[in-house]
């Protein structure tokens, strides 16, 4: 089915990704916080954390496609049939040009649920600092896998149309798009359908959650969703750094 939404004004239920297969390795978990050198004992502890996490995580993502109407200056205007006004303005900031070739925009919010975070806190309170740390690291890697599932979805549907894709952008990560932008972006989706909410500080809860916007259109040369790591405030320290189109 084509992801492009017709401007009918009729709201419909939004799709949820529930079956998200992925594998987390001990090496990824240890590397997620830059642990060097990696000892065999630490890898064994990471294996235990992964086994524990498998009973705790619940990877989910709610998403939908929106017509990208136009980029004007630092703003992207999209059409949402679920919004009474129809059009919604996203104040993306000075890097809004990254989405100017988009015909449609995937907006998604992903999570691994609250149970893993709760167990991390319990282990910390019990004095199990290392296991708490490693379990939290497993959650970081698992959340990245949920994001990868959405990126693959965009790439596959774009390929079906012979289109290209933009980089993945998010409020609070893309320079010039402050965290307050979560209110506009996340307002396009029913967060409660995956047990997530946006708090008064514009932070998603549970904390192992993320929001993302990815453009799709014939004007993009790339067939792979890139990153905007070069524009991120954490670009010099993030272990997951990837380069993407500028």
C-alpha cells in the first residue's frame, strides 16, 4: 500500500509495530558506554543482563505517514487528518532544509516499555551497581533496534516507489530543533497506544523512548536513512555516531 495519505480529513487508527525482532550482543552492551578494554568477566555479566532484559523489554512503535506540504524558512508544514485544523507546523529550525525534498513524512515514537527501567532502579537501590549499569546499557541498545525497525520501514516503502529518503531527525537531537518541538511532533500520534506520554518538560516517559521524523520523496538521492550526528550536541561522545547527509 502506498504510504501517501489522501487529504480526506478522515482520521483512522495509526499502525503499531509490535513484532520487532532483534538481537543484542554482549559486545554491543559493553561498547555502548565505551568500556575499554573489554574483559571476559564483563562480557559474562553483560550476557546475564541480556538474559534478564529479555523478560522485561516490550519493544513497540506507533507511527504514521503525513503529507509534507512545504518547508518555509525553518518550518515544515504537514497535513494531519487527525488535527482539527488539518495542517500542523513543525518548527524544525535552521536544518529544516533536510526535509524540503519530502513528499511524505514518517513520524514515529518508539519505546521498550517501563519494566526494564524499573528493574534498573531496583538493582541500583540494592547496591547492584554493575548489573544495574549493564541492564540499562542493554536497554539503550534495544531501543536503538526499535529505531532501526522504523528506518527499515521507510527504506522499504521508498524503494517500492522508486524514491529516496532523508536523514532521521528528532527534537532535542537536531541542532536548532529544541526539545519543546516534541509537543508538536508527538502531538501527531496517540502515544497512549504504546504506553508513552510527554511530560511537562517535553520528555517522553518511559525514558527508554524516542521520537523521530523521516522524509521520503523522489528528490532524495540516498536509499538509506542517514543520521544527523554532525549536527548533534553529543556528536563527540556518542558511541552510536553515524554520518548522514548534510
